[in-house]
C-alpha cells in the first residue's frame, strides 16, 4: 500500500469518526437555536433513545419498524422532558438551566445502567456489511450511510431554520423570550417543539453510531465533547457548520494521531482543540455562525 | 455593606449547622480495640467478634467505571451464601459496600468512613489502581488490612512499604508473560502491534510484554494508545493496520475490546492473530461483535467462566449460579465480573480460615503465607501461593482460544513464576 | 420606602446581631475539629477546600459573567505543582502554596487573553478543551508527574508543639487559607476591580463608555479565578496526599460548576453551600439507593434547582421576597399573566423595594440584556 492510499485511508477513517461527532452536534445546534441553551444531557438522551430502539428490536420488532417508533417516542420524550424538567426553571438564569441538564445527564446515565446494566449490547447494523473500493481505499457502507443520513438531516434543518415560519418563530424565542411572548408567540410550545426535535435528531444519532461504538450507558459521553467542539467550530447555530466542524475535527485528530509521532494517539485530542481556538480568535462566532449584534 | 456581613455570618452559621446535620450523629470514637487473648495478645480485633466479622469494600457504583461495580454483587452474594451456611468459622459476615465513582478523593473519604465510622475489620477490595493507591498509605498507617485489591497492577506485589495491602488477580505483567511465552513458542518471529489503554493497566501490561519478549525474535512494531474518555478506537486500529504486524495484542477494557474486535473483523486486508487481554475476554464483549467474527482469538484466564458449558456441572459453578439467583436476583450469573467477585470472596474465606489469630494482624500475615491454596472457582491447576518475597497470590494463567460459541482452554496452566522468575520492581 | 426606614431604624440591633452571628460562626469553625470525629473533620476540610475553588470560579462566573468548564484543570495544575515540588524537590508544604498560586495566576492570565475575544459557550469550550487535554498531557510527562500511576506524597503533618491530631491540623491549615482566600475575594469585589467587574458583567458597552478598562479587568478576573482554583488544588494535595491524572477528569470541572450554581452564583457564601453539596450529597445518595446512587444524585441536583433557581444561597432571600411580594401583590396587579414569578427571573423584580432584593448578593443582578451563559446573539443582518 503506497503513501497516498494510506493517507486517503486515514482521511476516510477520520470522516467516519467525524460523521459520528456531526450527528450529535446537529442535535446540540438544534436545541441551541430553539432555546438558546446548551444541553449537556443531549448525548445521554440519545443513548436512552438508542436503548429504546434496542429493546424494541430485542423483543422481535424488525429494525425498520423499530426506528420510526423510536423516533416518535423520542420526540414525545423530548417534549416531556422540556415540560417536566426544564419548564420549572424557565426564566431562571441560563446557567441554572445548564446545571439542570447536568442533573439530567447523571440521572439518565444511572437509570440506563440500572435498567439495562453496563454490559455492552450489540445493536443491529442498519447498513449492509462491506463497502466499496475507491482509489484503492475501502469505504464501509456504514460510514457512507452515517454521512448520508447526517447530510439529509442537515439539509432538513437548514430548510427548517431558513425557510419556514417555525424557524423565524424559534429564532425570536431564542433571542428574547419575553418579546416573543408579547408578540403572541406561544413560547412554551416552541420550546417543547425544540426539545422534541432535538431528541429526535439525537435518537437518530444514537441509532446510527451504536453499531460502531457499541451500546452501553457511557456510549455518548466521549462523543459529547467532540460534538461540542464540532458545534463550536461551526458556530453554535449553523447546521452546516456543525457537520463541517464535525468532519474537520474527525479528520484532523485522525491524521495527527497517525502521522505526527510527537503528538501521537494520546495527545491527538489537543489538535482539533488548538485549531478551534485559533479559528475562534479570528472569528469568535465560529466558522458559520453569525456575529453578535450588540445593542448598547 | 453591614447587611451583607450579617447575611454572610448567618449563612456561615447555617452552613455549619447543615454540615453538622449532614454528618450523622455517630461521632463515637471508641478506638480501644478489645485485646485478643493468648498468643494474639495486643493485636487489633476491631470489627471481629466470635459471632461476627465486618468487612467493607469500595467500588465504582456510579461514574465511568460503573461496569465493574457488579463485582460487589458477586462478593455480597458469596457472603450471604456463607452466612446461610453458618458463616466463616461461625462468624456471620457483614459486608458494607461504598461507592467512590472511580474518583480517588472519594475513595479516601469512603475508605475512612469504613475504617473510622463503620469500624470494619478489613477493607476487602478497593477497585482500580488510582483509588487503591490513594488509600494504601492511610490503611497502612491505620494498620487495617487491605487484602485482594481489585486491580492487577504489579506495584501491589513489588512494593515493600505496604505490608497491609496485597493484590489477588494475576498481575498485568504476569499476564503479559503468558502471552509472551505463547508467542515465543508458537510464533518466534512474530511482529506485534499493540493497542493499549493509556493508564496503569495498559502501560503495565505493555511494559511487561516488552520485557518478556526482549532478546527473542518477537518484536513490538507498532503501539497505539487510547484514553478511557475516547468515544472509539477505530482511528487507532486504522493506524495499527498500517504496520502489517502478524499479531495484535489488544489491551483494552470491555467496550473498547468490542470495538477493536469489530474493527479487526471488518478489516479484510489485515488479519493478525488477535490476542485479547483477560479484562476484555468476557463473553459479553465477544457476543455483540458476532461469534463468527471472533473465531481464533486468543486470551488467558485463571477462573471458571460461568457461561462456559464446560463448567455447567462443576459443583462450585452450580453453587455460584444458585446463590446468585437467590441473593442477587438482578445480577446476571453469566457476567464474568460477578464470578470474579465470587472467586475473590471465596479466596478471602480461605485466608480468613487460615488466620492464626482472629485479628487484623492475623489476616495480614495469613494472606502473605498461602501455600497452594485451592479455591473452587479458580481453574484446576491455579492455586494461591504467597510467602516471603512473593506477594502475588495468583501468578498462573491458562491460554484459551475462541471456537464456536465459547472459549476453549488449551495447553497447560502457565506458572509465570517458574517460567520467568519472581517479579521485582 | 417604608421598609428602608425600618431597616435603618433597626440598624444597631442588626449590627449587634451580625457581630454575634459572626462570633458564633467563628467559634463553630474553630470548635468543630474538637467536637467531630476525625473522619468528619476530614470531610469538613474537603468542604473548605472545594469552597476555595468555588469562590474562585464564582469570581469568574458569578461576578465576571464568563463561563468556565475547565476549572478542574487549574485545580489539577495547582495539585500537581504541589505534588511535584514535594515529591522531587522536597520543599516542604508551605512553599508549595505560593508557587501553586503564582503558577495558576500566570496560567489564568494566559487563558484570559483568548477569553477577551470569546464569550459564553465559545469561552466554555476553550476552557473545557484545556480540561480534556490536561490528563493525557500529565500522563505523557511521566518523568515529572509520575505518569498514570500518579504521585504519592506526604500529607501535612502537625508539628509536635501543636498537640493536634493530623486531621485537626490539616483542618486548621485549610481553614486559615480558606478564610484568607474568602476575605481576599470579598475585598477584591469591593474594590475598584470588583465594581469594574460587575459593571462589565451587567453591561459591557456601558462600562467601557464609563471608562472601565475592559481587557485588563476581564483578563485579571480569569487570572484571580485560576489562582483560587490552583490554591484549592494545592490544599487538595496536602490533604489527600495523592494525585493522578484520572483524578482530574473533566467531570471535576463540571462538578465544580454545578456546585457553584447549586450554592448560588454571585454570592459570597454560595461557594460554601455549594462545596457542602458536592461533598455530602453523593454519600447521601448512596444511603438512599445503593443500586444506583447516580439516579438519586441527579434528581437531587434537579430538585435543588427547582426549589432555588438562584442557588441555595438565594433561597432565604427568595422566600422573604415571595412573602413580601404577597403583601404587595394586591397593589401591583399589572403583571403579565403567566409570566414566571421567580424573582430572579424577572429583571423588574430587582427594582422593587422588597427588603431582600436590594442588596442580597445572591440575587443575580445580571439577568437583563445578556444573561450569564448567553452565547452571542444571532441576528440576521
């Protein structure tokens, strides 16, 4: 295998991890656009949804039926979480809401361990085994599948944000809930919708990555940090940015881990973070984010 | 301004009050231990009477390492079973489990709670190298035995300043030696790629392996590490596959073990002999990958796998399954960690039986003077031995190969002491 | 306005009461190690030590309006500075404190510079990345840090003349440092620096117009904050006597932030309450449910935030505020129906002459234009 194929192979590997990060980053961006907060429990909710799907499949339901059922359950679950857990602190300082999501994180993680134990579960692979050869590099169907689904979700979110009235309404809510309420927007419903949609996108993310990462309660913990990095790099409110950021982070860490011996696999996590810092110092709003307009 | 001061003071008082309530009213500190009689005079008898013995354990029941928390269920089930049989030498065992979330400061707090508040006889098992290292100084100074810690770091046996602490499972270096011997015998020219967890466990095993193959034809040609917080090891596996090594030494914990096995199975261009370390060798790790994908994987073990049909009629395994069913109904008997807990608890039972004095000193000396002690849950041919200059109870393991739907033992148990000599610092 | 008059009238009585409570608190703090068992003294020591870290974080988050998800890393830096000095150079415990403090101050200055450009989530990520990156870095620098096995060092030993037990001595040492640090924090906030910080947090542009040197104060806030965390880390090494890279995972950073918010942001004694929460609640959770302590702990965090959205320190104020509001409710019927009734939630409630709302430090004064933790606004150009 020559150097070029080898390099391409590492890039493909990086894109594979990057797609995983991007999928969760999309959910983070979505909830941020809707509610203006960062949900630290997003990964854990995704993990919980994945267990729902696993339970359905394990009890005999075919995967392609279990998936839509899981998505619907997750949507309802996300709305319920907003109503029960987030609504009571609505209007409290933002950090209070963030810490509530920390509590939710710990609770969901422990709950999943209690119900399903910490033993690794196998999750059915929705995409066929094997892959295709391109320029001597094999790309797995599962990698292509994840990237494809992520791209579709990204497109849908872009349409939702830019070309629907819901998009307009939720921007109003995220920017200034009280003004939005005064303009007749039902803020509560919009927020519930945001949590529901984010949970659905998260569920999709969990179902996509579970065959690769293997399902256990801590599955999404590591992904969350990278997804957070991806979303920040892209600018926390852009779905395109989240995906580009995710893929970039994945490729950057894989390449440095593989080729820069001084850094090596143990410190490779630092590389995308340094790049992000550099990018943010030039563009504090992220690559695809919009600059803050201050009203003094 | 004054008002803030007043508020601050009031709050400080509230905080003090809260704290006082938080600490339970148990503030007793009756340190004097009832002296034992006869030859055992002057020794510590805290936590042990003629009718009872109180033990405490610290495990990660929450946090990132909670998968290991279930070991405590296996241990607790054993003690309940023994209590139903009349106890250990007539003493009923009380086993107190505390959670440290795999955080050393928490381990210190919980260990101190066990020693100073619960007044346990011994801290039977702290789990994980960081947690154990955080408390062994303390326990040593308090002269509380810390037998059979649940970590395989070699330092528990090579260290000579902590007589109260001792390991149990074959240490990681011993395990590495088993694989090294296997490769030297079977594939003397092997090029080895290593995937390892970047902590004491991974480094101990890798270091031990390198030392054991030094001077032979077996060479380590590539090594990649991962952090426990990484989501996946697929990038590391891609890097390793570039080395085109003949052997992959897979030093991972369960989830990452599954990921590495799956990545190896997927990679059609690189088919090394996959050596999977004992920590990740549970059937629960291999089953999600698909049994057809893990044929021929090699590992080593020292206790009976409860999922292995080979031991279905083994009396000890039967007792274990029944007891777990009765005393820990929510624990899965097929989970190796539960069996580990059972095995280590029954090993402690043997050590307690061997005490010359029913005292802390008695236990400290007993665990360091074991002579070929047989334990039902251990593989035939694997026994506990310690003595002056040897603080490793178990140093024998047997190789196994995955075939069909289960592990098959092969070869003879390898006593690494005989093969490589005693392990020193 | 009548409430204010009343408050002034009882000023003397109040001052007396304050002095008494202060004396009582001091007596309790000094007496505690003689009353409680050593194990409980150790727990109290840990509470104090976490309170130092939280007080530092409070300077940044509560008073500076910036978020850090990486204070665990500064904590780790302080802890390792002390451990390495003790292990390799055998410097004695006292020498480690100024070095850890100064080192973390400089480190904080370094982070304060990018913090100038970044706000909210973006700053949070930069600090988080430091926290994520530090443990593998510590493992890499094995020759100095002892690698993944960590370092075991001597704990603080009581000198013979003191006649104190080890736990008592450590408690007093940590208590002394904590008292100094908390006083320092208080004085810092009452000085020009503190007023400038508050002004910047509440309205950056306005503050700048008024002549506050933004960059200087924001960078300094970060540096002070990191220094406090470093001091706490140093105390940690004194008390625990063991450091390892995995002791300082990013979970520690999250725990610190959670502790601060639960205790009460922008409150001078919130850190103490938060530290007590972080220290005691996990053990209480275990007592409730051995099978899954996390379930209980998670629920308790959520429950506290429900009951006290501004943190435990704000709870008494909220209760009094709610009582006072009930009295005035009849008069002010023009509230938006359905609007949240939490005092911290509605910026207007701060302007009300409620007895608790005027000066209570726990009431977040900054919930106006740009709340703490808000990311950059996204508006379509």
